[in-house]
């Protein structure tokens, strides 16, 4: 017959097993749910003027901002740490969202997707470069979250959509080279973020400013269980200053199709004598909009052979030999759309028939701001930037 001492021993063993199982479930399967409930009961922070900041809604702490009449020369600099930052952001994808609705939610964004804080002079000028084709549905969600996300950080910013014309295989890295060159022609940006259209940032403490070395911002995606998939991964969202970009000769132009270019870029960072910096796993979180592999963006079968040759090719293929043809430049209310012919693997040929622009133009009543470089005539460009 089992005595009382044995009963207690079995009880504690059973309790210990239950605790281990609960810990494993928390770690592997329930972490996101737990974090969700933590956010619900999270104590609100306080923003400027004692207003309550709700961490869940990306627009909640921007409602008190009003349009300034004009930027004065004696405008004070924004604080080193923005008082509008609230931390974790609840991300969902509401049905029926339109670009017109996003524009109404962001009244301080002016023509071309440009913004600067209305009540202080920003300390940072950041350009967002988004390579694009056939992803209009994703674009409206990214703009819905990205505009207020950047405004919380009190950045002076502009958003550039680099739209690949035609139906030839997609080339993400070459489009980013185009974006770098065209954005820098318009303004002396001190930081450029190269941003996939399907990644939504989930914490505004993930600063969209450059570090002293190239920065990988999308360190923790829900696709990978909010973990870094491997050490040299440099995909999704990355940030480089103009000096970083030219020092590594930009991005490769010869990766046609899906895969390989992110790893090539990571290798270039190292070959140029730099290293990759990252935010913490807690802060660098992103939610990916689920989608199938795009038509015209099939897996690149040559990617591993090309990666093996990066050490020999990085100074020969990049910003110093990029060729493209601007087909149109449109200053829409929420972004600047640049439609470009980047040719094929055989080189730059006659321009393909342009695809429809990413979104219909919004009403002309949108705020206007003179463009510095309103180029609309097709021009073949070849950059001769020096490489360190």
C-alpha cells in the first residue's frame, strides 16, 4: 500500500512535469499569444503634454499634431529621443483599405510621400526605397503602417516606389540601385532604408536611422519565428548611409529572380571592411504579409554559383555599372513612383511596354510641394561612382 510520503513524491513529480510542459508550450507555441495579452494589459505610457500614449494603435499618439504654417529658421531641433515613440504596434490587415483612406489618415504627408515634423527640425533625413511590381495590395498596408511609424520617430523622410516595367524576370537588387541613385538626385539623404513591400514593422523603437555600419533592421520576422535565420542574413529591411553604399559598390545587378542577392550584399559589407549591426530581437520585429511566390520572380537557379564568385565580382558589378531607363516619375500624395526599364540579363534593350502604375492617383486636392527634379522624359543612365 502506497504510504503518504510516496503520494507526495508522485504529486511533486507530476507537478514538475506539468511545469516543464507549460514552459515548452510557452516557448514554442504560445509566445505570440502571451505577448498579445501582455500588450492588452500593458500600462500606458505618457507622451508630450501629459497625453496618454496607447502602444497598440500606430496612429494613436499622432492625433494632436497640427500642420505648421511654415518652417522657421529658428525652429528648434527635435529631441534626441522622440516623445512620440510608444513601443509595440498591433498589426492587422483590415479589409477594404484604400490608398485614399491611408492619405486621409496622414494629413501632414505632402506630395511625393514627403514629411517633416511640424513643430521641430528633424535630426535625420531618411529615404525609404521599395522595389515593386504586382504588389499593389501589399503596398497599401505598408503605407498605412509605415507613414505613422516614421512620424513617431520625428524623421524627415520620403518614400520611393521603384516600379519595374515589363514582364521580364524581377531584379530586386538592381531596382534598389536605381532607387539609391534617383533618391540622392532629389535630396542629400543621410540614410537610405531598402524595404521589402510585404514587411510591416511591429515596434517603433526600431529606429529608421543609420548606424556607423550597415544595419539589418528586420532581424526578427514572424516568418522565421521571430528569430534570425542565420548570422549573415541581410534581407527584408536594411539601412545604409550613402558612404556605406558607395564603399561596397551598391548592390549586385545580375541577380534575376528570387534569392541570393541578400547574401551577396552581406558578403559585400564584409569585403568593404564593414560589419552588420542589428537591433535587439525584441525591437526588430516584423510581420510578413502572406503571399505566394510572384509570377516572374521564380527561384534563381544560378544564385549559389554567383555567390561563390562575389569576392571576384563585387567591385565590377554594382553602382559603377548600373544601366537603366526612367520611363516616368510621378509624385503621388503618399509616395514618389518611379517606373523604370532595367532591361534583361542580355542588357538594356528597347523599353518594354510599361505596366500600370502601383496605384491610381488620388484627388488633386492633395497638398503639393515643388519637386526638385521632375524628370519625365526617358533617359538612359549609367553611374560612374568611384568605389573605395
